[in-house]
C-alpha cells in the first residue's frame, strides 16, 4: 500500500518541496511513497517547479476511509446467464445471502438473494427451461454428445411411461426437453419428433443409428450420470439465475463513496447487502454491513505541520506513520507510536537535508533545488528571525548541488512570488491561511509575500469584508500580513473587531488597517506568539 506524504492545506514552498524531497528519500530506501498537495500551488512554488523541471504533485482531496478501503467480497459476482445451481453453490461456499448479477461487460444488472433462490426451489416452475447448453452440461456434470444450439428453451418431460403408452399419450415437439433412459423406441420417437434436447440418463450410450438420425434432425444430446428424477431437477436448476425473481434496481454503493456516508445509508434503509460499483457502472463485488469495520486506513506522513486544523480532511481516519516538522506541537494524536522528528529550525527541508546526510543518500540536482527553495522561502533568504545556522549550512550545501547562487536565485524566486496580478481577494487571503486554537475559539493568520502592497491597499475594503466574513466562524481575530521581504517588514489588515488585539500584540501607538510594522516577517516566531499571548488573556 502506498503512503501519501503531504504538508498543510494551503501549501507553501516548504510544504510542497518537503513532501517531494522526503518521498524521494524514502523511496530510495525501498519504501513506496507518493507526494501529494492539499491545495493550489502559489506563484512562488510554481516558479520553483518550473525552474527545476519537476512535476507538481497530484492533489489529494481527503484521507477519509472509502468503500474501496473496506475488505468487501470482491469475488461475490456472477454472470446473469449463469445457472441457478451455480449461484446457489457460490452462496453456500462463500456464506453469502445475496449475489450481484452482471452482464458480459461486468455491468450490474441486479441482485439475487438466498431467500429468492429458496422460493424458486420450493415453489418455482419445474417444467420450463431457458438457458444455455453449457449450463445444462455443467449442472448435470454430463457429457456433450451433440450440440446443435447454444441456447436451449423448452418444457421438460420425463419418459416414465411404457414406450407404447408414451408414444400414444405424449405428443413431442421441438419445444420439448426429454429426460429418458436407455429406451430405444422412445429415443427414436423423440428424435423423429425433433425435440429440442434429449438428456440420456444413467450414462447410457446412444446407438450409432440414433446418433446419425439426431445429427440429421438437429437434436441436442447430453449424457447424464444421474437417474431420471435427479437429472430432471438439475436441468431445472440450469436455468439462468436472472430468470427467477431478482431485484433489478438494488441500492448500490460506489467504491469511492465515504465509509461514513455508507453507515448513514445502511442505518437508513436497513439492508444487509450492497453491490459495489465503480464510476463506469461495473460491479466490483458485494459489501455486507458486517464487513464495515474491516478496512485499511490510508497511510500518511505529515510534513511542515502537525495539527488537525491544518491537515487533510479526514486525517483522523488515516494512519499517520510519521511526522517531520519545525513548528510548535499542535493538537494531533495517533493510536500507535510513530516516528516524530521536530527541530527548532527555519524550514522543514533543513531537517530532511540532515536525513539525507544521515542515511548517506545522494541528493539529485532537482531535489537539492527544491529543498534550497524551501529554505530560502521560509527564512526569507536568512532575514527571518526563525533562521538558524543549520538552515544556512544546509542551504549552502544544497545551492552547490543545485548549481545556483543563493542571492541571485532567491531574488528571482521572490520576484515571481510577489506578483499578485490576477488573484482575487479570496484567493490571496486563502493562499496561506492557517488556523490556531485559542481555548474554544480560533485565530486565523494569512501571510502573503509581495512588494505590491499598493494593489492590495487600493481594495482595502474588500479585504476587510472578507476577513470579517471569516471571523464570523468563531474567530477572535483574522489577520492578513503582507510581508515585503526587501523592506523586511509587514503590512497588516485585520477584521473590524480586532483593532485592539493587533495594537496590543505589536505594541502599536496607533492601530489602523494597513499599518506597517518594521522587522515583522515571521509568522511562527513573531506574528503567532504575539497574537496568542494577547488572545489567551482575553478568553
């Protein structure tokens, strides 16, 4: 089973590059991992992907348990033209009480239950047959002597009278299926009458003379090892399973449906069995309600975050096997011990660089470029107070492998990141929005790196309105920090009710929308701690 590696919901360069670098490292160690992203990439991250010619990771919608993760019976499928006997035998063998029927293209055509099979065995029509020649041979465990028709349709007659009486009393036609033993005169009469099928019981052989006549009259011949009564019963059971009372429109579940949604459905309708289909309508098997707790959780590794609020939707249903992070500890738990690596450095990729070194695994040029980009992004080219000597050392080594100059490349990267042209107010705020718990309330901090504050300032009212909208969802404060890397400071826009909070947090003489705060560049070490300290005193 693959393990997904991903960062937080609003992926920044460190989140994306850490996922890709760690995936490469672990795969080199023999593991099966795939990097994923939980949201759209920023301009900065897209620039990095293009510059080092790497493919963007695929988007991951959630980690919730789906029907495909449940261990349902994938063998519980039978072709609608299979015999009643085959369907019943399968149910007995598998302990199933129902069986999905499919056509030749595996498309679901109905559902038969053990109850309906039992009804047929007790009160079904024991004379009519409409099935394949092959089904009859199989049910009789017989031998095909002469096959003229692929499909056999007719009424069953057992030759129980004496030959003379039978010929006088029974009018045979091409619509009859005759069950008979070694009775020459009746066999001759049946072949002369061109019956549809003769089942010769007791392993008796047909004479060459009668066989030639049967060939001429196109009479199907099967030899059965059973007696007349048992052969007659088995011929009836050779009827196609779709010929009995089946549910042609059963309640189905898609293999991509969520387990939680299925639980609601099952509780609502109260059925026991549900055919599983894919988006093409192909049947994949049968899900019993009793199997609902037998499932595989998606294995995941978290990078650049360790809190539920910032992780994938449904993360509580996943199997977290490892966390690599450089942030404060969040509210996330696991059922079993895991590998947890946290270091007080400026970037997750600094930690992953050390993991490459520890395991003595060579770093390719493009992977080095990704990790370097992440470090330069998170440390603001070493201007952020979160920067450590480990970050600078790792970046220097990675720059050599990636064959770029740190200052020159860093400028290009931030220039690409600073452009906000074409971005809506909603997109810009949500691009890197993170939530934090403050008692029973929340704190929201969005940060964007740009040198185009004038463009944002021109639409200040729209940004305030959006932050007010976000703050209505139990947030004490929602703030947007517009960080200018080269001025080494940030402008702040906040929801209408947070003026005093911003002023107290950053010791401002005067608070107003768009206020500039010098030397304020780090969310983790400056913005978040200052705001949390003020808010925790108020709750």
